[in-house]
């Protein structure tokens, strides 16, 4: 029996009865698979108080009554887009009692509901939405077979201060991406490690760590294109397509000349579209794997080692699934007229 499990009153009565029959405490403890100290303490308590039932401690008084709990749940059900802080404000206006946001979250979890936080997305202007919509319309006829030849690449930053997790928020599909539930923010991480990688169906590149955390055009050629992309292209079909974002170092003339000399096709990528790039989902999984290790990294060297090890452990099926979702991503972006999509 686990030391954390409480002994019910019926079991306590049986233990006391065995000892009153003349059985030894050691024998009773072995018979019921209970620690000797627990049986000994129970017998001493019975001889002192004459009772064997467990006394329940007072504990901390709940901040809300059952009626108030029902009001919290009802307030959330009336508008499923309501955040926990909004429920706190409604409760304060109705009852005059101040409770915390965590209290609301606990009450909702008890009823199978989960408090929501706004989705954090990059800001999109009208020009961004137009470019995203045009790009998706151009690729609307692409099938899963067409996306098989595409290598999706990206850089990502991981830091020790955020438990190596990218700052993405899990939300239920559908309601989370309504305009009133979206917070558009630019995030610029401070002390961090930059890594680069590429994924495609039935393959992936090695994880490359950018030493100084910055990438220039010539460095992008020497450390990424030549040792990774060009060699990777040789092992893939002739219809190989390389996709990267619009970072300045990616769009220099030297980079374009390098790709043209090797006959590598690189379509134009719409600006501010991380939700269209399936490798973003892989970055999130990688960060969670590193943050969930038994011994999380404590310095940059251990972080680099952990990222490399966890990258190699990621299942290829994960890469295949996110790339195959490109058909749905494109259709969803067209439906939302170039707006944020729930990926």
C-alpha cells in the first residue's frame, strides 16, 4: 500500500481487532501490507483515545461557496470566449468579493472547463493579409504529393529562462482564433541560442547551432546552404523546392546566386506567416521535449547538447504529419481571407 493512501475506517477496525486478538503488530503489518510504524501509531492512538476513525483536518477555508461556484461556471458557459480574468471581474461586480484568477481556473477545471488566454500572434496589416491570401491561392491546387518535394526550413531561438519552450499557447480549436481572442505581439527574445533545421516528408536535416546567435548572408551560405541544403537536395528528387522566410540574410544576392547556380527552386514566402510553416510545430515539440527532461539544461553547452539529442529523437511521423497539413493550412488561410489560422 502506498504511504500516501489513507486507511479507511473499516480497515482501521480490522487492524485493531487483530491486535486485540493477541496478534503482534509486525504480523498485522505484514498481513495488511502496511508499514509497521503506521500500525503501531494506530494502536497507540486507539489505546489513548479509544477511537480508530481518522480525524479530518480543518484545512484552508474555501474562498467561494457552492452557490458561488455555480455562478462562476454559469458565467463561463454563457460566453465560452470569456477569459478567467473577465470571470473574476463579473464575480466581483455580482458579489462584491475579490477572488483570484487561479481560483476561477480551478473551479472551471472541476467542471471540465478550461480558462482561456488570448492567442499570441504576430501583427498582420492589410498588406500582409493580401500577400498571404495571394500565396495561398497560388498553392491551392498543390496536393500532398507536391508538398512532398518541399524542404521547410527556419531558425529558432531557445533560452534557459523560459524552460526552453517557445512561447506558444495551447488553445481549443475554433473559438481561440476569433478576432476578439487574438493578441498581436512582436517577441524579441534576449539571451538565447539560435538553431537552424529543415524538414520534409521522409527526411530532415541535421540541427545546426548558430554559434554567435546571428546569421549573415555569407554565413548562411557557408553554414547552411552548402553543408545541408545542397547535399540534402542531391538525395531528393529533381523537383526539390526549398522554402525559407524573408529574413534579410536569406534574401541577399549572394544567396540567390548560390541557389540559382545549383538549380534550386525557391518560391516567395509571404511575410509574417509562421503559422503557414509546419516546422514551427516541430520547434514547439522540440522545446517541450527539452524542457521536460529529467535534468533540464542549466547552461548553454548543456542546452545545445539537449537540443541536438532531442532533435534526433523526434519521430519522423511528426514531420510527415505537419507537412501533410499544408493542404489544410492553405485552404484555411483562404477561408479566413489571409488572417491567422489555428496552427
